[in-house]
């Protein structure tokens, strides 16, 4: 087995063993700004997707546009998710967005910045809808929403920083995080099925 294949398999098995990879338990105890801020850190799906979108935005050299599109679409998705409640299949769609984001990084997919922002917006709508649907009724929607938007901005910034630093690396090394995220997406899809 090739070293890269072993590393991907090890990462996938590690993520599969983590209980945090399954949905987002325990949201009923958190409220307000702090609860909203903590939410994106409570599940591998949200965490990895936001970091990956930031990383890919750096690869496309469109971090501001893609971050703005992601944050705006996330807020719209959260409003929709809060209004509709749980949406069947949303966890699978969120997991699929992690897989796709990883593949975009790993394959160094290039596209116009506006198209990248639109695709990031689609991912964000899915994640926002999941956030909104999972928000406890007693959380205080505005404060909770501000918290998870702030956490999302922080995670996007971290991804952008990592992607910007990775541009200095050889192509193979700069795409390795994408393969790891894609492997995690496969695990998340399997867990959410």
C-alpha cells in the first residue's frame, strides 16, 4: 500500500472513531452568542467544510469574495433552516459538501472567482440550514446566529491563512489537505447514511 493511501485510510479511520463525527449532540444546553459560536466547532462536518472553503478560496486567490458569499449564504440558510426545521437529507448534503470541497482542493480546481463564490454559497446554504434547524428554541436566534457567523468567519480565515501558506509548497504537498478532507467527507457520508 502506498504511503499516501495509508495516510488517507488512517485519517478516515480516525474520524470514523470519533463520536463528534456523528451529527451534533448536546445543543439543547447552549444558548446565545456563546452557544452559536461553539456550534461550528461541535461537528467535523461544519469545521472541515469551513476550513476547506477558506483554503480553496486562497487557492483561487479570491478569499474576500468567497468569504463574503459564504457568510451571506450561511445567514440565509440559517434563516431558512430555523423556519423549516430539520430537513430530510441535510446531514448527507452537508457531508457531501465536505467531500466536494476536499476534492476541489486536492485537484486544484480552477474557476472564475464568481463561480467559486457561487459554489461556496451553495455549501454555505446547506450548512446554514443545518445550523438554523439545530438551533435550540430557547437559544436567542439573533445572538446565536451572530455567534455562529463569527465562528464561521474565524474558520474561513484560518483556512485562507493555511491555503495562502500552502501556495509556497510544492503542488503535491499543498493538495494533501484536500485529500484528507475528501476522505473525511466519505467517512461523514457513511456515518450520516
